[in-house]
C-alpha cells in the first residue's frame, strides 16, 4: 500500500465523504416544523435571547405601538453612542483606541491621569513579548494564513505563563491586557516571516515604540521604512475603535462566552474566538469585498454608468459573476437593516483618504454600489428587513487604499475585537454563570443493532 500524502484526497475518502454528506443533511422543512431558529435567529434576523450584558448595545429597531419598526442603526459602548465617542477624540485630535478600550473594560471613560496610566501599561506590555518568541515560535513553520499564525501564537503563550490556568479576575485581566498589547506584533511579525520564507522578501522585525499609539505602532512595525501619514494612522485608529465590540451575540463573542463558561484558560478561549473570526461569514468578509471590487473594476467598462453597475450587481445575485456565491459582499447585516452606524462613520473619513491616495474615482464607484445594491436586491429577492452597507464594505476599501496587505485584514479586526472579547470573558467569569449548553432535537429513528455477519 502506497504511503498517503498528508493532504491527499483519495478515491476512498471521496466515496466516504459522499456517504457522510448524505447522512448529515437534514430536511430544511423540519426546522419550521419543530420551530428551530437556525443560526439562533428568526426570519427577521432577531437573535434568540441567550444572555445579558452591560458592555455594548446594537440598536436597529424601535418599538412603536407594540411593534418592532426598523430604524437607523446605532451602536453603544457601555451606554455611550459610538458616534459621540468618535466625535470626541477626533475633535480633540487624539487617538481613540486606548480610551475606548478603557471604557469597555472598566465601564466608564477615563480621566486624563487614568488614561495616561492605562496607555503606559499597554505600552509596557507591548515590550514584553517573551524572549525568543519571534525566533522560536513565529519564525518556525510560518503559515500563509495570518489568523492561523495568530491563533497558534496565542495557544503557545500558554506555555510561557506560570499562571496560565488561573481564572481569577486579576490574572485574567493581566492576560487580556497583554494580548491586547501584543496582538499587532504577533500578526505583523507572522506576516513578515511569511513574506520572507514564502515570497523571498526581506525580513523586517521592527520593535514597537512606547511613545506611539496602537494604530501608529501597527503601521510602524508593518512598513519597511516605518513611515505613514497622520491621516492613515487616524483612520486605522478609527477602524480599531469601530471593530472593537459589537454585542454579545456576534459569532466570535458568543464563542468567547461559550468557551469561558466551561472554566478553561484565557488562551484557549481567545484561540477559539480567533477561529470564529477567521470565517468569511464573520471577520473575513472585508477580504471578499476588496476581491469583488477588483473583479468589478475589470468587468465594468464605464464606472460612471449606473445601468452597467446594476447589470453587474444583478449578475452577482444570479451567481454569474465573481465567485458565483450569489452575494453582494459588504451589503446587508444580520442585525442592521436601514444602516450600519460603523459604515456611516467610516464613510465620512473615506473621502479624505481617497483624495490623499488619488482614489477618488474608485470612491465614486464604491458609493454608487452602496446606493444601487439595496435597490437591485429588493427587485430580485424577497427581503424580510432592509439592507444597507455594513462596516466591511468600507473597511476593506480603506485598507486597500492604505496599501495594507490583504493577509492582515482579518488580523486587524482581531487586534480590535480582542478588547471586546476580553470584556465579555471577564463579564462571564464575574457572573459565575452556568456552562452554556443549548439543546438540539434528535430526529433520527431508533434502530436495532445488527450483528456484523448479518449486515
């Protein structure tokens, strides 16, 4: 018998996979028969209530005369409207990541001395990547996927922590603050290693600077010359704030609660959350947006011809264009209907960046798609709630204009969302809740055992 290659799909495996698929498929009508909320959501996108939180609120509907009416989306961090938070630090020409991280973790906006202390603490932790970690862990067995690299690094940090299994709040907070600080290093160093060993590029490992903000440090350690414009740093900082938290029900944050409820260690919890975020239906969506627009720009001859744009969008929905998925990436959201506030905030800054980067024509195309896509979808499909551009629609475009490598799009999401995960993990542990265990209904008939020689 020939030795199998590790990744080989053999004819025998294909045969077994067909059998496995057949026995795994469930009649969709049965979900309606037993009133099972697939995806833990109803047809209107409303999630099944699974817990309580004080960390953030996603508001997309108003109650009018006892009925839920879709409204323009709003996002609140610890009761503060995100638009107000952004307006605050932008108007004072400050970076917001550290301030908003403090708010999510500790429940209130920091005073100037509190913010300075917290910022210095993060800067100190950023300098404390274990000795030899880059050489011994990140540079060994580099991966082409930075989310896998990040998850592997997180799990390996367990071995460097003398109190890895201590789930007391002070220790968990210490672990979370360390990961918030070093996520950019783990991600960017992983990318630099990949570029060196896979693509023959020069290897750059810049040390972080304690005098720079989180956003500035990301650009500093990523770019060979460490150069960036103030607008680039401010918009990346804005992206981190907008991606930092989004309620307890999103897939990766719910995973944080589920895994935390089992009593396991912080590193295992965050690795599981990263696995969730990696998926193209969650954190990987902005990559699809960029790829879709690249295909669109090649396909559409006149970017100002709305009829031609609508024709392409119809082809997307008919599975005749791009990846044949039937989706217009970046349009629509599980919770928001009329608008995603994060996309609205992003858009207000994207125009400035497009001018700086000489991408005004691309910005006009993106804006046209944002306006026309809901109209095309409404003509083609039955919509249970409104559709609008989501945060991925603009974040992918922003990262592309800044020349950020596509391999780091989802890790940048993780660099922000680790704050929300940390707050939710601590909330789960502080409330000492039960292990999360939802129910599944079995619909398989019971059968008698048949001896092997009678089958």
